[in-house]
C-alpha cells in the first residue's frame, strides 16, 4: 500500500507493470482490501462458527484481490459486476448483531466477528462504485455479507424483504384457489361514509368507488407533503355485511398497492394479514411480527425490518377474533392499535370488520379509539343492478374458461331470464359472495323449485354445499378408482356432511374460524389399505323420513359409526363438550386446551376429509367462507334436535316429552349461547319456515325445549337459544303458559308476548326492546339486569326538567327543573348524589365549572348561586341584578362568572369573593346570552334589542356593536379561536361575524320559523341549527352553504347536539320523540319514543353509545343506541 498515491501495488515478477512501477491499477475504495485483511489477519477463532466465518472471510479477501489484480479475466469481472445494485437501490439492512451498540462499544470489545460485521456493513452503506472492478468488489462483499453475516435464510436488504413478501403473497394465492377464482370475477365495490339501509336508493349511485376512495385516503398524506414530525398515523376501518366482499377486496387492493409500489408511486409495502389465521390472544402484541414470520421473514430481522420499511397492513376479519379479543382485556385497554403495538411500525392500517358484530360502543372504543390517530370509516354498499350484470358477464366467461361445472353452455341471457323467475333472489344477489353462490347453483335450483318459489338463503347454501361436496367426492372416487379401489360415493358424501357439521360447530364453540392440523407424524400404510378394503364391503342403508313420533327414523346414517368415521374425525364433537353453569355468562363451550388437542380429531393422519376445506396456509384450514361455517354449525344444531327419537316408537306424548327432556342437556343447542352469532340464528330460523318435511318438527321441538326448562335449570342455555331463534323467525309467542321457564340472556326484542305468563321465570339479562308485553305476567320472576332498550329513569324532579349537562370528566350529570331544584347524579350508577335547594323560582340555567368542582345556576328570582359539587352545598348567592337572570358563564380558568339579565345589563363577578367586578351597560332591552372569549379577555352578549356587543373584561368598556339581525337574538358565541362569532335570531337567520372588525361575513338563510339553537361541530367545520320549523340544518362554516336538511319530526325541534366525532346528531322535539341522524347522508337512523311530553335537552354520553335526555314529563332518561343496529340485522332474517 502506497499512502502517498492511495493505491495498492501487487509485487509479482510475472506482471511487469506492477513490478517496475511503470504503471499501476487505479481502483475505487483502495483501502477496502487492506482494512478487510487487517480485521482477519490476527484473528484466532474461539469456536467452530468463528472458524467457519474466518474461512469464508479469507476466501472473500482472495476473491477481492483477484479482481483488483485482474487474476481473473475481464469477462468474468464484468459478469460479477452485472449483479451490482447499490445501497441506495436495495437498502442494506443493519445486522441484528449491531442492534443497540455504539461504535465506541464495538471498538472496546475484543470481538473480531462483531468488528468485522460493523466494517462490512459500513463499507456496503458508504461504498458507491461507478467502475466495473469496484462494482464487482461490491458484489463479492455483499454476497459474503448476505451469506455469512446475515445468514442465508435471512434477508440482507430491503429488496430481499420485499421479494420475500411478494413471493409469499404469490404462494398464498396459489394455495388458495378459491380466492384466485374469485379475483377473476372481481367487480369494483361501491361504498360510502355511512352504512347502507333499505331506504337508500342504489340506483341514484350516490356511493363512491371503494378502491379509489381508499387509494385516495392512503395517498392524501403524501399529497399534503407532511414532514415526518407531522406525520399522523392513519387507520381505515372497512365495514360490510357477511358476503359483501371484504376479503376479496383486500386481496385486490393488496395487488393494486404492489403495482403502485413497483411503479415507484409509493414507498409503502402492502401486507395482507388474515386475523383469524394470525391472532393469538396470549401474544397479541406480537401479531405483526408473527404474521411476518408466517411470510418467511425470520424473527431475528423483524426489528431491522421495522426500522427500514414502511407498510400498509391490511388486517382482515377483525369480527372473527372479536370474542377472544374482548375477553382478553386484562389491562382494560380496548383499542386495537395499542393492543397490537401498531405504533411501533411506520404503517398505515386498514382493518375490516363484519357489520353488526361490534356495537357502536365497541367500534368507538376498539376500532376508533384515539383522537390522535386519523380514522376513516368506510361502509361497503350492496351491488347495484349494473354491478350484478357485470359480475354475471365475468362469471360466464370464467365458467367456460375453467370448466368449473357441467353448465358450460349457460349464457348471460339464460342466467338473467332464469333469475327473473325467482325475484326474491335479487336481494341476496346484492352481496358478491351470495351472487357467486346463486349463479353456481342456479341450474340445480330451478330443477328443485318451481317458477316463483321463494327460495331461502338456507336453501341456496344447501344447494351450493351439496354441489361443492359432490365435486370433491367425485374427485376422490376417481382417484381411488385409478387404484382399482371401489368406493360408495353416497357413504363418502354423508361422512363429508357430518365432518363439516362437526367442524363448523367446533369452530363456533372455540370462536375460531381457522382449524390447525398438528405436524404430520406418519401412519401405518398397511393399516390404511386394510381400512379401504373394509370400506369396499360397506353398504349404505337408507331409512325413510317420517313425521314426529314416527318421524324419528331420520336417516341415522348421518351419524353412522363405521370405518369411514375414522377417515373424518374421532367421534361426535358434542359428546366432548362440557356444559357450563348458569352463572357462566360467556358460555365458552370448551375447557382450555392446546390448539392441537382441539383440532386433532379433525386431522387424523389418514384423513381425506380436510381436502374439502380451504387451505389458507401451512397446516391451516377454514371453510370456503365464514357463512359456510355458520351454515354447517346451524345444520349440526338442527339435526341434533330433529333426529332424536324415543327408545320406543309407540310412546305417548307425555312419555315422549319426558324422554326428550332427559336428552336436551346433551344437544348442541345447549353448549353455548348463540346471541353473538346472528348468522347461525338466521340459518336455523329460516328452517322453521322451510316446507321440506324433514324440518316439520323443528318448531315444536324448540317450544318443547323451552317448556322443559321449567323443570331443569341445566338446559337454560338451550331454552334461551330456542326462544331467541323462534323470535328471530317472527313466531308469535303470545298467551303462552311459561311460568318457571329459565331463559337467561335470551333476545326477545320486538317479540309478540301479549298475555304470556312469566310467573316465577328466570329472565335475568333478557332483552325486551320494544316488545309487546300487554297483559304479560311477571309475578315473582327473576329479572336481574333485564333490558328494555332504555335504562331506569333518573327520578326525583317534581316538575319539568329544563336542562341537563355532563361534568367535564363525564362522571356526573347536573339537571335543573321547574321544581326550583338542581340535582347531581352519578353517571355510572344513575344514583342521585345531591339535591341543591335554595332558588325560590324556576331555574333557567346550570353549568359545571371547567374543573368540575363547582356549579353555577341562575333563576327567575333575580339571583344566581355557586355550589360545591362534592358537598352539595351552596358556596355563594350573588345579588345585584334587578331583573330575572337569563344566563351565566364561567371563565375558562373558573375565576370569574359573567351573568346577563332582563335588567338590560351584564355583570362580571369574582368567584372566590362573590363580589361584582364590572357592570356592563349598553343594551336597551333584555340580555339573552353571554359568553367569554377563549382567552377570557372579552365577553360577547346578545339582546332583544337586536344587537350583539363585544366588551373588554378588564375595563368593562364596549369594544364593538354588531347590528344586522331583524329580531331578538337568542344565542351568540365565539368560534375559530375567538376570531369570529356566530349568532342566531328569531328573524330565522344565522350570521357569522368578524370578531375583530364587527363586519358580517356570512348570512345563513333557510329556516322558516324561529331558530331554537346552534352548535359548532368538534372539528369546527360545520354548524348545526334547529328550529320551530320542524327541521334541523347543517351548514358549512367556511362557505355558509347548507349541507343537509334533516326532516321527519312532526313538531318543533327544541334541542339538538352533534356527537363527539361529528358523525351523528341527536335531536329532541316538542312531541316527545328523540331522533338520531347521520350527518354525512342526512338520513334518520333511529327514533326513540318513551317520553310523554316535550323534550327539553339531549346529550351524547362522552364514552358510551348512549344518549341522555330530559323532558317536561319530569324525567331524565338514558337510551342505548347500540342495540337498534344490531337488532335490525337480526330481524332482517
């Protein structure tokens, strides 16, 4: 090495140029070879691993010197150089060995491998060769780094990680042929910012393209060019009904995002993660690392990957893990983003969830959670007619291309004409999965059902699953025939059906949609052939289907015990299910077992049944679709019930009932409550109305189960499920003698139970939302935590309740009334904490201080008072006004109070001393409202004199006079951090003003009667107004344009409030009704009836899906607004 010239010279007698210094080879990074040599020169290895690394290092140095000295020909050097990719292009990953270590720490250590690792990594990151020899040297060094430092099984660069993820995606899809076929017929999905209801008109096409909308959301941040410090984490929640195409959309989106990445349009790598497949409740914080390991990213490099790559994580199927997730809440943390440690990743998150599985409160706490994270809610809408036609076109083409079934000659026109003969299928066809299913089985359906028949969803699933099993049975029979093994396809088919029913029900019990096969352990081939030989001798025995007492001979071959059973499972699942006690609310149908224990019976070494399932990864299986699992679970429950027969066929009714009661405890319906599994309930409920004679006894036996609970508390789960199913099927249950029945947790929302006797019944936790209970008898019934859709009244006031307000921390409620009292209530227990007495007239306002420790109230007796919240005692009574006090307001620091009065004045008071600080004169008529500015330096007031005035708090001088309204001004407040004002008046207008100049900026016109109030949304973008003209209007603050008009109430709207996230509005009217509205669509979501007089106040609960209301009927009520959505889903069955 010649430092002066910064070159290496190899002294070789055979190379004249190098030996005589007549010339020398100029190379890039000339010190690299020498420094590499210095690291390994005196290295004395300590173990076999170091010895291996030392040898590899020596060989690498030789290769580098070979290139430097041109001891290999130029063609070979060029060939090596052609593999060169720079660090800026592939982004070398930092070796795990260097994690958390400073350069000083590395240098101090007597650790040659560690120092060598640091040297090689630094060289690869800093060395950027431009010439051929330098590039060849870089390639040799990188290949050494990849093989011997990172390890052959680990990625060495971001490019390696990306390649692994891409290959993993490809492999997953190749294994999942169902998804691959579905992608061939993919049609763009429509979505909106609010859920679809039957009142929405899809023809108007007011939805948007879901794919493009989500792409826009993902790229919005880039367009805004936010800096890294400003970057806000992003979550998109995609909701849709079962079969609406969520998983298919996710896979399609993943592919599109890969294309975007490869075109250099984004730096985010999409990763599809099936939550049912990856979620482990014992280690949920590691769900992302576990998912990446399943995609061939080794655990050792996960941290490095996290530091170097940006992702879009597509978390699919949150609803399928929600039961386990919700029960695994040891530290009271509900937000999935925190529970999954997603804040550790530079990632945008898309999470899908089936509609109506999580209630509004769950969605708010679990999926939306933090306000610090930008969360967008997207709701899939059903297929329009145009989308259906597009899908049929693609389906026909794919059918012919892939030769999927025997109906290859069916044309688009033939499908369309046949579908016209079965109009009730049109509603089902709005969901992509059901549409595919219907098109697949339509030729067989038309053979089974005459034109005009109302085909149920269960019948569609039955036909589809029959065809699905037939295809697999045919394939198996053909394969065995090639081996000259005779089979009985009917027997195989029955065994497949039983296998699917048992496995589907087991998945319901375990709350898991993915079954895991234990590692293969091998089995005796000779034993297998012996079994197959015995099968050839087995014959199927068909038995006739008869009705009730004679009908008990339902084909027992469904549960036949023969050698075929060994090829499918280890026995009847329900026999192994322990029953739960009546106190076990969660009814988790199985003891804690290891995963292999649970699924072992379904994956015996010689099992062929698993091939009917959808393989979703190494040794992981699930049904074609979650709804197929629900169908089979329902079938298991149904056939358990209807296939039972007494010991002796000729028993009388009483003996029959006695024997049946004994058997109920062993039925599948008695293992676990179905309440959260509306899909299973739907399939069972539809069979109640099925005309197939095999189901004729389902309804009476469900009634018998309920009757049997009178004498046996161990079948309360079965009884609760039975009555829930009957109610879901809209079966009338009036005038029943159900004394002593035990149905805890049953769902009887909107049931018809007039005249039914529930004396001495166990009705704990039963839901009776809007149920007809005229003349129902509840004498001595146990009704703990019974639910009617609203909670117990907050009773105590003796006159009209005029207003309500939550404390700043949401733990208390203050109410005030015409009975001259103020009452403080505990939010959670609904208990009255204090009654504040002292006012001698109607109280017109009451307000918590900002720290929640005090309340200020005013009255028509010309005084106002300050109260201590914790003690319930009066602190101060403030006198001075000569007219009734209309309004009072704490300053933001709670040190001052502003009051206004019918004596035309405003006064400012010191809270501690109770002394008047300022008297503000100027208005010529009653002052209606007064507000502090955000910084407490100003006060704004409005009056019957049609003027607004702004005052200086410290001096008491009038700063501005704002005129323009033509009638009484009833409300005014500062907005936009105090730079603007908004006001409303009996002149039917709202006005926006500049608070600095006093100029009118906007005039909002539209109301046709007095405006009763206004409110600004939490994001300061919208104004809400409500009026005696029976409407609510939403306005854009910036432009002043009317965005929505909410109509539907038949009387004056007295009060209305935005929800905390601004997505909904609650309103109360003169006719005693409360209504819930969607802000985006302007549609009415719910009507809550119960108050018997005008509503005077409504408020959203701060952290729960509940509404607080007060009324002139002297009551305060709490309403649950999460139930209605869930219930409607069930009733649509």
